[in-house]
C-alpha cells in the first residue's frame, strides 16, 4: 500500500468522524439555538439535525419544560414602615428560545431583580395586616406584572407564590401572643359548649325517665281498672247465671207439676209453701187469700190428729 492510498483512507476516516460529530439529535422538550458565522440561523426542535462544521454552532440549549425559581428572601417595607423578609417562588416556562437567547443577558438574574422590585412596589402600598392576609392578591398582581415584563425575553410566568413572610421579631411575639389568646378563647368556648351539651343530655335523660315513669303508672292504672272491670263483669255474669238456673228450676218444676195434672188441693198446698217462704222474709204483715184459709185450717187439724196418734206422745 503506497502513501497515496493511506492518505485517502485517513482522509475518509477523518471526514466520517467530522460528519458523525456534527450530527445532532434534539431531545423532547428541548430546543437548540443555532448560529451560522455568528448570526442567528435557526431553532432546532426535537429530531435529527446536521450541523455544518466550522460554519454553524449551537449557541444555546434551551429547556421548554416549566421551571421553578426559588429566590432568596427579599427585604420589603410596608406602608406603615414595617420591614419584612419575603421569600418568593416563580414558576415560568420558555416559550421563545430565540428571544430567551438574545433578549436579555443573564435572564435568571434579570427575573430575580425584577421580582424584588415588583414585590417592593406592591408591599409598599399595603399595611402590615393587609400584606399578611392578602397573599392571593399579591401573587396575582406579581404574576401579571412579571408576565408582561418577561414577554420580550421569551419567558412566560405561569404562577408566583409568596413562600414565606417573616415579620420583625417583636411583631412575631405579638402575633404569637394574639394567637395564644385566640386559642385559649376558642378552648373556653369549646369547654362551655361541652358543658352545655352535657347539661342538655342530662336534662333530656331526666325528661325521658319521667315520661317513662308516667307512662308506666298510666299503664298500671289502666291494667288495674281493666282487672276491676273484668271482675265486676264476671260477678255479674255469675249472678245472672244463678238467677237463670233458679228460674230454669222453677220452670222445670211447673212443667212437672202440670204434667202430673194436680188437683185443686195440691195447688193450694204449693201455694201454702210459697206463703211460708214469704213469711220467712222480713215482711211484718202477710195477707192470706180466703181460699187458702180453709186449707190452712184443714192442715192444722190433720197435724193434731197425727200428733195424737204418735206413740211417743203417750
């Protein structure tokens, strides 16, 4: 192999190395700003690109993702001359890589200084109490101002948050005392409400107990009255049954008497028996019908004859 062939091979190898080294692959969510001979050439987005050696160069690699900038606490003075330290966090995104590259020198420093200036202007128009309770208002105002100011730099400010507000030490002590007093007041209110609820529950329990006792007494009285009523009903039924049995027996005896066809003397004798029962009562005067008087004398004579014939009489 002669020297010419070796030189060609070396030249081809160097050319391949040069070409390979100038092949550029842009990843997702990134953009490359390319210059040709010192002037802006193009913005390469995701994909495969070939850079001309010695003529083109990548001036800046830009991330298109949302980024977070946490700045150090900045001293600010309120309208009532209170100095505070405020820690700010900014969420931003590069929307134009060309403007971001050529719009401002050191964009992050520029954003930090702009944030501090904007924060001082906004807090300077507020008093301490208002600044402590108006975070949402401060955040929205700062976002609008910063978004408009950073637009020529190819930056969009999505959100601004006041991470921390640090008032002076004496004000912190006063706020802690106030918060402690507020906690004690809330605790007293909760204890009073708990005592009230307990008393209400006790009173409710006593009320329910009294109602149950009254209902029990009412039920007992009703049961007792129903028992007495049932007893009287049963006694009346028993008396009615007894009367019915006596009347039935009397009716049966009359039926038997009629069936035997009694004569007039037997009927009169039954009438005497009835008069005897009447006489056993409490009546002091008894009127005997005339037709029974003869029969009564006959019965007395018959009794005397039977007594004279009785052997025991001698």
